[in-house]
């Protein structure tokens, strides 16, 4: 785990003892801090019995504490811990802030932070792959991978690659990334912010925390990202604020089997700029781009059966993240995408996908958003109102022909039928295996669906 003498003798309250919360408590205790910990569940509290004080931070006097550590899932705009901590003059922070404070005690290293509404997970995983392929010690954490405070520190010369959500940035004040990137900003998570401008301002804080001489890279496909780029370019020395150079890499993209489509060209361009900022040269990153296998649940090629490609893009939880997936498969010469979409909608339209409707041979709508999305799409393409994911997979397999793509890119959250996007993507993978291998009928399909969490 990551420890530091900076925490010795200090007092922290930790609210929530899931993976990151428990890792935080263990790291603080090992560093000599006094920890008050709490979770609604009795089981994680029992693990800390006798080693940490067990008390709800909402029920105790917080005066004198050095911080209240919460999960990024805690909504600071509505949760009472924010007001209580503010009244006591105690900062509400996350594990990324603790990592930032611990950095002086770690072996010499670099930190790269990557944020954005869409594309940040792929860019983070790709950069980790590039650094690892170059023979450098590397660790991936933040919003992806294992909790950062629970991982062993890297050896000298290592690179910490952090995917950072806006929620994590909101809980961070001291993270000076050696290189940082913003992929894009589109409306999302607006229930946590006063409006879109506030959400964009949260993303911008990652760069405000950076020293001006450190590298910042921007996707610049949208106005809010471009505005942050211009502001950072104005305060930094020449060459420290960069636009991702897509044109320089376009000729190489046909050789990247897991990085197809215009969105992945941008992801790759950002990852390359970040890699070069931490000392990785062209010969190293060019080979790594070709060997990257992609990210689970993000444009994941899971099978090719009878000439039909099945792609799991379950991580596409809004229309803006689905649009690039549709764009990745243009007509050849006829439309060839069999698009499965739906779930718990985050918006009432599919406007950001509309430019790529011509790539779709047929749509299969599922979940709570199914009727709404079907009414939007039926005037412009054939639509099957499928309701359940297994039925959509079965119908798509029946309708697709060699050369077609069955694309599961829901443009919705998963919570109407699945625990999270990972469970949803795993279900899609199982349904593809079952439907293509056994030709399940509707009753068997429904029964199979009940067996998937």
C-alpha cells in the first residue's frame, strides 16, 4: 500500500468502507494516522474493530480533523456531510488527494491524469499499455483498476496513470500532474452540478492544479474543451498546452485492430502526446498501439461468427459515447450495423448519434428507454422493439449477414435491468455465446436472462 509520514499523528474520518474506502483506512493506519471509520454495513466495520474508531462522521464533532475522506459516489451537492464538514472547517477529500499528499515520500515518478466525459477509460488503458510496453514501471488507478492507496508504490522511474472522473477531481486539491489530458466534455452527471458550466468547471480544475510548465493535452472536438485549452495556453509557456494531433497518426490507424473509428484516433493521439511527455519515444509507442487489445466493455470485439462481428460497447452510457461507435462502421456499401440500444435513459433524445444513423441497418431497442428510442428511430430505419437484451441479440443474429456488425452500444445507464455496465456487458457476452451456439427460442432466452445478475 502507499504510506507516508505526512499522515502520522493526523486525524481523518473515512465515510464508506467499500474497496477504496477500506484501502484508504489501511493506508492511513499504516502511516500512523488516527482514523475514525464508518459504513452502513456491519461487516466492513467489524474488519476494523480495535484498530480504528468506529463512528459515523455525521454524528460526531469534526473539529480538529484534518480531513473527511469520502467515496466519489457521495453527492456533495446533497449529502449532509458536506455542510457538516464545512461548518467545522474540515475539507472533504478523496483518496486521490491523499495520494497527491503522499507523493513526496514515493520513489521518483511521474503522474498522468486523464479526464473527460467519454474516452478517458480507453485512453488511460492505452497509455498504461504504452508505458508498460516501453519497459517502465506503471500503475493504473483512479476511476479504473484497483484503489490507488492500496497498491504498492512503483519503483524509481515509474508512471502512475490515473483516470479521473469529475467527482474525483471535486475531492482533490493538491494533484499536480506531470501530464494531464481532457478528452472531451458533453452533458453528463448534471444531477450533481448546478448546470453544464459547473460540470465543465469541475473538469477544468485538473489543469488549474497543474504547474504551468507541465504538459496539458486536449481533444478539442467540442467548444467547452477548446475553451479550457485556450485558457491553459494563455497561462503556460509555449508548447505546454497541446491539441491532440490526429493528422499525424491517421495513416497508422489501419494497423490498430482494437482502435478503429474516429474517436479512437483521438484517444490514441492523446495517449501518444502524454507518453511523449513522460519520455517515451516514437519507436516505443508505435509498436504498442498495434498490440493494444482494447478495453473490456468499450468497443470490445467479443466474437466473429459466420462473418458477423459482435461488439460489446456496454460502457457507452450516453448518446455522446455511442455516436463514435456507430461512426466506426460505415456502410460497405450498404449499412451494416445492427444496433442494440436502450436502458435507463440519461436524456430524451439521440441527437448526438443522428449523424451516423445512415450506418445502421436495423435497430433493436430494449429496456425503459426502448419505446422512446423506437419512436425516434422508426421514421429513419427499421426497428425491432425487443425489450430484453437476450431477445435483441437473438433477433440481431437472425437478421445480420456476413460482413455485418452486431453492436451493443446502449446510449443509456444500465440500472433498469442490470447492476452496472459491467454486468450488462457480461450478460451480452453470455447471450451471444448462447444464442449463436444454441439458437435459443423466446422462452429459453427469457429463462437464460433470469440467470444473469
